[in-house]
C-alpha cells in the first residue's frame, strides 16, 4: 500500500516538481518568518523611542546597572562640581545608590534616554550625549535631610553626563535604515504567510507540508535562542571592567531577554504544529529518528572525503564547546525542550488519532478529528502566546506610577475633571520683608503640603543698593495694579505712604519679581519661585501643577525665565478644542505643568491666556465672611466673572479681602469643611462645572485638602 497521500505509480512523477516547489516555498516562508520576527522585535523594542526609553529605565531595576549608574552620577557630581567634595564621596554615593532606583530618578533618566534616542535616529548630531539635566536636583533633595550643606553645593550643578559617544558612519547608516525596519517587518510577515499558504497548497500531501512548516518554524525559534546566547556572550566579552560587564549584562537582559522568549515561543509553536500535523497522518515516534541520527554521527564514513569533512566538523564543534560552553548548553537545553514539547503534544494527540485506511478517512469528510487536533494545537499556541504577552512581549511598560497627585484613582481622569487645592497670592508668605502675608507658608512648603494650584503676580521691579525692591509702575501706575488685584483705596494709600516714608529712591537693578501689587510690601525673585517649582516637579514625578500668572511682565521675558529654570520641557500645551490629557498621560509624557497668563500671552505655544477659552472663574472681591458663604449670598458668589462659560477649567475664588491687613480668622471661617464644601458644590451645580481650582488664603486654616479629596471622591 502506498503511503498516505500518495497515488499510483503512474501519477507520482508529475507531482515531484510540485513537491519540490512546495518544499522551497515552506523553506522560504520559514526564513521570512525568522527575519520578520527579528525586524519586528528590533522596531518595537529598539527603534521606538518610547519603548527604548522604557527598557532603559527598566534596566535600572537591575542592581548591577543601578550600582554602576550611581557611581557615574557620583563621579560627575563630585568631580565636576567641586574638588573638595571628594571627601564626601562615600556619603554622596550611598545616597545616590538609593535614589537611582526611585521614581524621581527614573523620570529624569527616561526623559534623557528618549531625547538621546530621538536625536540619534533623527541624525541631527554627530555626537550623542546622555545627559541627566536634573540628576543633581534629585540627589540633592535626597541628601538634604542627611547633609543639607552638601545638598546645597551639589545643587550648583544639576547636569550629569553618563555617556558620550561619537557617531560613526555605521551608526548613521543604521539611523537611515531605521525608518524602513517597520515596513520591512510587515512585508516579511505577509510574505511568510503567502509562501506558507503556497507551500501547503502546492504540496502533494498537504498535511505533510504542514508538518514540515511546523518543523521549520521550530528550527527558526531554536536559531533565535541559540543566536541570542552566542551574541550575548560575544558582546559581553568586548566590555572591559568587571562592574561594567555586569551592568552590560543587566542592560542586555532588559533590552533583549524578550527576544529569547519569542524564540522559545516560536520553537514551541512549531513543535506543536508539527506534532498536530503528524498526528493526522500517523503519530511519529521520535526515538527511532534520534537513534538513527546518533548512529550516523558515531559511524565513520567509508569515503575518505567524507571522513575529512566529519573530522573537521568534530574539531569545529569541539572549539565551539570550549570557547562558548554557555551557548552550547543553551542549544542543548533548547533542543531538549522542543523535543519534549513535541513528544508531549504527540502523546496528547494520540488520544485523538485512530489508525484508519486513507480511503476510509477520505470517505468521511465530516470527521471531527482534524478539528479536534487543530483545536488542541491552537489552544496550546494561544496559551504560550498569552504567557509571552503577559510577560511583556516586545513591549515594556513605562515605569509604574505610584499615583497622580497622590491618588491612583485620579490617573485616568482628564485634568479638567480633577479638583486641585490652590492658593491665592501664593508668594505672599510670612518671610522677612513681607508685610500683610496671605498664606501660612512659602511656595516650597505649599507644594510639599499638597497645594497643586498657584495664583501668582509677576512685576518688574528694581533692587536698590540697600536691598529694598521698588515696583516699576511706569506701565500703568499703582491704581491699575490695585484695581485688578481688588486692593482697596485704603491699602493703596498705605502702600504709597510706606514707599515715600522709607525712601525708595535711586538707581537699581531691574528684574522680575513676584509681588502682590507692590514689591515694596514684599517681593520674591521670579527665578527663585520657578526654581522651586522645577525642583518639586523633578523630585515628585507623579504630580501635576497649574499656575495662573497675573502678569505685568512681557510674555517673552516670562517664557525666557521659564526656560532658564528648566521648566519649558515640563509644560503642557492645552488643546484648543477636544479632550484634555488625563493626569496619567501628563505624568507618562512628563508634561505636568500648566502655565496660563491673565493679561498677555504668547512667546511659546503653551503660554496661553487663562480667560480666553481656557478658564472661567467666580468673583473674588468679598469684603466679609457673609458675602462669601452666607446662604443668601451663595448664588451671587458663584456667578460668572471672567472667562467664557464652558471653558475647560473652573477657578473658584474663595477668600475674604480685608486689605491692607488680611485676617487669618476670616480664612478659618470660610475654609472650614462645611462652608467650603457647600460653596464648592453650589458653584459646581450653578456653573455646571467641576471646580478645578479651589483657591484660598491661609490654606492651613480649615479643611481645604479634605474638601478637595471629597470632591474628587478619594480618601
């Protein structure tokens, strides 16, 4: 009887060319599949800037990588900053090693790697430098609690260079080819499917062709696993230094360990396909084939030429075993694993297979056995694929967020659906030189306490030789400033009297300051405030902040100051229309600052007018507690003021103005939980909008943070 699928002797010769063509198609399909997997993995894991940055950051979880990075950062901070910090190197290195694996450092590192990757593949530089612009800030913040004196000295230089490499012609050519890899992967995958289908369609015995396809797929997977091991060994041998080699091993694993997993998946899937196809023919026992292979290898050929070839192959194999023992063990383990998968699957499929004559099998076209076999094979492959994807597959998740503004529940909400605790005249704090402060603490302390909305005023002013600061009022006079700030006539008169009595005269150095109408009553350099915001955002990578600037400086000067503080890269550009980003997306993209202007915007796309389609607000000039929270006054206190109805952000102004002497007792009354929560809810109902910014004076009085949590539905 002829084998299953064969016909009579007269029909056999015409089918041989088809059989050879089928085998060629199957072989080419396997090669195309192998190349498609490699190209697809390279595109996803290595050429995509987000995935590359994610994997580089994931490498920091490896202690070997973390240790080396900590040493490099410490060297940069110590040697580049000040020579006399050498004696403090041990304590700096210990603190740095602790922070390298933290979320703040990961955020800085990921942003730097992403920028370097984009610059490299955009081919806009001859040299790539991995510079951590804010590493000194992160280390300084961690060191501040232990050695504040060292922290201040480290803050003087925030830039740390980890890697600097010259791009040669090979790197440039690689960058040029990167854009074509994704298309290549798609074309190869499609070509593999077409060739596989052609191979099966042309085969005299389609089930046998499917078995060949499965075996070839298994060999492709084995090739990936073995090639991975050999390449890893070769690359690591090129790295000098024990610590560097250990770190390189961790980096390799972070970037390419999933490729080995993909190879295992491919090999296992091929074994399952081969076993399933063979079971429909007749389950093939693997032991006799292995026995024949062993005998053939152990038997010396009769022909001298073949003896020479066999001897040379044995010598080459011995050299490989001596030179790359790990790769050989990997090959043996891989082959053994694939064989075990094949034997196990074949054993399962024997439960489905029942030996029958070919004619009987063809007479029962509706036999359910092929469907059952295909179902078992599909289930096994799907299960392996699910495990691969669950382990990350070719995608590495971005560093996990501990929460957004302190709560995981807020990460999935758009910014315009979140309530933020805010302070009015945030810079007006009880510091030396400040009169009539309106907050309990500085901006730095406000941010540390949980304030996420800042209402500030920026002015030009002159610092006089005696240290006093004099407001520049040439652009409109104090009356204009006082009117917009809601300052009373009495407060204005008092400010002018103070100015005259204290003799603010003479030439001074012009600068930009945060002041409440009059810098004579208290001033904070704008640069200091922006540095404070920068350092907070860098060291708290899960926090999102909104700043509304009552501006009396030009947009260009303000935007330049933001750039000098290193904040421009952190600013979010709100959409003109459509949905706002969620807090989680802002954290992921490291765009966690919204900067809006009251009077004049521009000079940067993200510096937008607050009350021109971005924000709406309530009135803010309330002279008594009852005017603000009295039951009869609530509708009027929530009415529309500046900004058009339906703007994305809603500012609820919630303070009592008693200039020139703000009263903390008023804040304690209006910031108490019940009246504050009642007004916030009434304004939300009347204006049909979540109160995104709940701004108060003396924020530590009352229950601002508790009310915000209640409105956000978090605990």
